[in-house]
C-alpha cells in the first residue's frame, strides 16, 4: 500500500514539474504565418534588357503576421509564345517577421523577348500595393548589330533631270540623270552610324559618290538616295555600293554590285500601213496607193518616208509627225509583179516601229529574164573616145501574158534605152542599145531591163 501511494505521489510530482516547466519556458511558434514578396525588392524592371545569354535577379520574401512561414518560390523562363526554357524551385522557412533574400539565375536566354515569372506557394499572404505572391517581367536579349545592303531587286532607279527633279519617264533613258535608292537593313537591336560609297558606271561615264553620317536605327531599314551628276548612256549601267566596316562580323552584305538597264532616248515609234485603192486592174495599169503613218512614240518624227516598187522609187516625201499624230500620203505604181518597200530616214526610230514595211504585189503579166548570159554583152569594140558601144542581151518572157521589154543603160552623162521588144509567152529575143563613149579611160555603165 505504501509503495503504491508513493508511486502515485511521484507521478503527480512529475506532472506538476512538467506543467511548471511549460509555464516558464517559451513556446515554439507553429508554422502558419503569411509571407509575401516585397515589390520594392524585385531587382528586375518591368522591361529588362540585356546583351547576355544569362540573367540573374533577386527578390525578398517577408513574413507579415508574426508567425513563421514555409514557402516555395517557383521561377520559370519562357518564350514569348509560352514555351518553357528553364525553371527553378526553392523552399525556405521564413522566421517570425523575418525576411529571406532569394536569387534566381537563368542561362539560356534567347535573342528577342522572353517572360520571367516567379510564383510563391505555401504559407503565403494576400496581395497589396507593396507585397505580392507572384510577379512576371518581360526580358529582351538584344540582338547584336546586323547591318547590310538590300538585294539587287530592292534597289530603285528613277529618271531625273540635272536638278534632281523627276522627269516622269517610266524608265531611265539615254541622256537622263539617275536617282539611285539604296536600301540599308539593320536586323540588330543597336543603332548604326557610318558612311557609304558608290561607284556609278554607264558607258563611258562614271562617278564616285561618298555619303557620311548615315544613320540606321535598330530593327529598321533606311533608304539612302543619291543623284548622278553624269548623264546615262543607252545599254547596261552598273552601281557598286559599299559600306564602311560596320563591325557586325558579317562583311558579305556590306557590298553590292547591281546592273540596271538604260533605255534608248525618246524616239518616234512609227506604225505604217499601206492600202491599194485601185480595185480592178490589168498588168501595166496605173495603181493608186495610200500610205498611213502613225507616231505612237515619245518624240516627234522629222524625216522622210520613201517607197520603192521593185527598182523604181515611187515615193520620197518629207514628214513631220507629232506625238500621237498620223499622216497619209498617196503614190502610184504600175501593175506588175514587184515588192513594195517603204522606209523612214532622217532620224532614229524606236525598235518597235514596223518600218521598213514590205509588201509583195503580184499580177498576171509578162515577166522577163536573161535567156543566156546574165549580163549584157558589149559589141563593136575596141572603142576610142567618140565611138559607140552596142550593149546587147537575149531575154525571154516566162510570164503569163505577152509583153514588151527594153534594155536601159546609164552612164554618168545620160540614160540610153533600146527600142521596146514585144515577146509572146515563152518567146525570146534580143534587145540592144547604142551607148556613145564620150570620155577616155574606164567607163562605169549600169543597166537594167524595163517593161
């Protein structure tokens, strides 16, 4: 009995001791406080910029309710499109009214824009004007300077006059000055200032142009324009454009050689057409024709229009035809097989003109050709000054009708024609003409058959 009583007394005494100790010893604070991120402690600005592939930032987490708090800070680096690139997670216990400094480093920051986000979880408090439980920031990794000259297809060449005013021509023509527009493209985030040189060559003309203090902002393009002081020559011209050393590490796009075409000067563009007005005719009749000439070019025509029918000139007339104007002329020929050829002389024409204009004319008629030698024989020689030479030729009618033919010889003094010879179809005969030798030495005599 005594032993049991003593045991109970000891137990009671022990309980009293524990209760006494609990009254005089400080109690451990239970987790369950509230922690938040101090906005003012975030080292990243709202739009951070860096040239590096890595970025570090810090922030402070504060316990605000007088109790300790256990929190986890989850931080991510994502592309602007939301693709996760890196992430970190760190858990800490924040003491009563304590402050913990967190540091985050990402090492795979891409060029351009990315999103950094940190979210606090665990024993977290609410959001206020000074404290938050999460934040995000936009970070831009700057692209290095990348300056170059645009491709040949991006150059522009404009016709201008000596004052630099646009001529309104759709192309750069022979005799024009040229305005050259050079595209400069900066694909980096850094601005550039430097100089540009150009070497312009056109035919026998050339010049160097130097331009300084050329500015191209980051991620933008600029058109640099210069006007030639020399006139252009028809054909292929070229311009070599070079930038001074940009320092971007890529010299392949800092020089461009571009060819461009210089068109002919303003020219008449003549469009001719010929119309036979005579509706019914027989071989040997007189035919009436009209020739109409339109000027669809860029310059007035001031020259002559001539037409030949076989070996005969049937038209030779001076014409002045303005822009968009036309002229009609009439002429006559004999009804016989021949080619009508009309051409323009006196000035250069556009290559789009349809002159010379050629048209074959055919009619049932007598057609004569040499029946023996292809040239007349010269008889009764040798000759002295004052003698006469007889030119003779055997001819045949291989046409469809009976006809007449004569031999015509021309000297420097006169034209001599034989009597007309009438030949039936397939008949042959001789035509001859007497030509006086009026001077000593060699004589130049031309001949032809006329019918």
